[in-house]
C-alpha cells in the first residue's frame, strides 16, 4: 500500500540565517557606492504613492538639527519624504527584518533589502529613522553593533530602567515640509564624526554628487512628485546662488530640451531610444548635475541601469556604430518582456537581467548598426568629413600583395550545403580530415596521442574522415582605417588619450590617434632635418602616418590568423588587439624611419643633400 500523504499538521522548520551581519556586508559589497541614494529615494516615491493625495516631496539635505545642536559642526546627510509615514511598530517590523517591506514583494519588483544593504552597510554608526503617521512621531536607530558585528535596532534606555525598540519624538524636530505624515532618515556614517555630506571617493561631481547620481539613475520621476537635493551646503545659507536645493528631473527632461533629433528603433526583445544632442556649451556646462554628453544605458521602469559614460560610453557607442560624433549621441535600450522572458534585476540592483541572464548588449549593438537611423548616420559622416587625412589603405594593400599568404587568413567556412570538404580547425580546404591515428579497434588514448583521450571520447571513432561541407569565402582582411584628432573634432579629449589606436572588432575598424606623441615625434624629427619649404610638413606627415598605419594594419590582419587556434580564446585576442597592445606595436621605429626616408627621398629629393639645401636656402 502506498505511503499515506503527509498530514497537513506537519510543519517545516524554517531556514534561518546564522550570521546576518556577514550576509549584509557581503551583499553590500555588490552595491554601487551611491546605490543608497536610489533606494531611499525609491522608498520615498512609493511611500508618497501610497497616500490618498499621491503627490508630495522628497528632499536630500543637510540634517540641520544635528548640525546646529552638535558642537562638532559635522554635516550629516538626510532624506525627507512626505509619504504615508510609519508607526514605531511598523518601523520595527519593516526595518529590523531582512527581506521585509511595506510594499508588495516580487521577483520583478520590491525585494525588501535595498536600503538595508545599500545604506546600513555604509553607515555602521547608524541610520536614524524619524517618521510621522497620523500626526504622531516615532524614532528608531538601525545600526551595526560594534561589539557583535550584527545589524539591528539600537535599544533606547527608559526612565524605569527598561529598554525600547522605538521612542516617541517631539514635533520640534519635525521637518517643515512634513505635516501629518512623512519620514526623515539621517545617515550617520561609520563614526560619530563622519561627514556624510561629503561625496564618497570616486563619485562624479563631488559638489553635486547627489544631484548627478539621481538625475542619471532616474529617467524621470512620477508626476506630482518633486525631488530636490542640496548643493553648496558649506556656503552661507543666505547665498541662494550657491547654497541651494536643486530640483531634479532625471535624464528625460534634459534630453527633451537639448536634443536636435530623436527617435526609436525596434530591436529583438527591446527598443532603442536615441537622441542627437545639439552641439552647444551645455554638453560641458551641465555635466556636473546631469549626464549631459553622449552615453549608453538600459532603461526599465523609468530607471537607468548599466550606464556607460565618458571613455567607456564612447567605446560602447562605437560598438553601436557611432564612430564619430559620439559626444552628441545618447542611446537607451529598453528591454521588452515577451515570450515568458521576465525582466528583473540582481539583488544589488546594479544590473538588469532577462530570464536571469545579462543583457545581450552585443546583439543589440549589431542590430542597431545594421539599421542605423539616418540622422545618426548623417552626423557620423559630417564629423568624419572633418578629417583631411590622406587614405593610405590602397598603397598598403599593394605593398602587402606579394606576402599576403604569410598571414594565413581563413579562406573557407563550414556550411550545410557546401561543395568543398574543409578542415574546421584550420579553415583550409582538404579531401580528408586530420588523421585520428590507430585503427577502429585501438584505444581512444592511442588514437589521440594524449593522455586521457580526445574530444568526443570513444565516439571520435565515428567522425567522418573526409572533412565537413564548406565553401570558399573571400573575407576582406583589411580593416577600415580613420585617423582621428582632437584638433579637427574627430576625437574627444580623453578618448584613448596617449594611445596609438583603438580596434573595433565588431566593425573591423581601426581608429588611429593622430595626436599620439610617437607619431608626432617622428614628424617633428623629419621636419627639422628637411628644408622648411611650403608643403614639406604635409608630405612628411603623410609619409609618417602611412608607414605607422601599415604597422597597425599588419598587426590587426596578422592577429586574425590566430582566431582558429584553440590556444587563443576570444578574451586573449581582445588583449592582443587592445589599445595598449596596439601602442606597443608602434614602439619599434627603426624600420618605420627608414621606410619614411625612402619615400621622402623619392618625393623631396636626395635626403643626404638636405643639409646643403638648408645652407643654400639660408643664404
């Protein structure tokens, strides 16, 4: 007889966490250093939306109470919202329990751990919560016990000798924007003398770090909710031009006001929203409080994730095909949930996930390049036209024609209906696959010649012996080349600064830095050795650039032959074609110098007579 079903009265002994302090500290390590700004702002938004008015304010400011009452004069950061507020009992319930939240929890929504791991782990001395609900104010102190290392509510001593988890507070400390309901959180830092208004190390725009982070984290804030952040708090409070509360709007408002064109492009499982910013001073002037120049990010529920700006943003825009003018282009990819592809975030809310997998940036970039919006393509062409650099590609092709077989570029590829038989390891044509060794009855290890056998184990015996179907292809191994420079606007300051070149494998495109000192040192040397006549510098520059370009082009096409080798995985090929590796490739100068000498000799006359020509020109 089958065993009876378990009685409904049986219970499961619930899983517990033995060391919550360690768990929170570990989760906190995964958070962005400024993630707490997002978490506490989002808490305030949700609290306001739970009120009957569904409108209110969120203000990041100095805790002026502690600043004025504490003789040390240390600035403590606070955030105030006019949401529904919490009672003392509710604060104990929601703040002192991991994965507990006022809002409904879900895998695609609220986790109930955000502020605890992002803020508490960076404020060991504590977070003071003061909250008003129905006109009554209470306070709790969430901290990390310095003796035990555990997080929890610090107990308040009572007049009767007892202890309490929360206490009532007088309205004298209630912020002016709070009436009957609202919450104020004070961040104390890791010690009593910690200045939590000072930006964390590495934060962008130290004097406006709160504004910059929140504006570039949120695409927009809900209607009827105003978010503000204090700037210039060390200036006199009467100086309204410097010590002010800036109203934050998110990126949407800035893009709408400063874009000359915008549009959308459908992609697989996503849509790309793009903007072309006007070429105006605001691109630089507004960078302190908003992401004002070109960048790329993922957009989900009016929040921005995985934002790439600055140098990383330029590199990502180039992957999307924006080789020039990237300072003016903004691209947001908004994933679309379909076919059961749930969109969520990791616990630290630093990354978006689709079916628990990272976002397919490479696929989206490829699709965007293939269907490049005409307005962006026009911008790229206009910026590229600013370069007057001579095209050396044809002369390089001619020089290498005689030795092109040395580069061993794959000329064949496997296809189901190919008329040829090829060796898939080398990409070469062949009537037979590489011999496996031994006989059909021999051991696997003897056939492979290696200890432990070969890929496929005993089933390697059944491999076809005449190769796989394939076809001949004629890939253009030569990369497209552009010389870029800050002088003509084709390179932005800081973009692969003091590097020779950048290779973009997705486009097989080589960008060479015309400002690189090795190139300019060679140009200057030849200009000093030759008579100063009209056109000399232009001729010298063309020759020097041409031969250095050949070195870089040879490096790129030579590396392609390594792609079919199992000893060169993708990550290794990325290293060997990195900006640093390409810079190393142009460090040898002897052969370049002699090649330039021969070319200039044919164009400008015998160089050995240059001294005499200079003397004659001086008379």
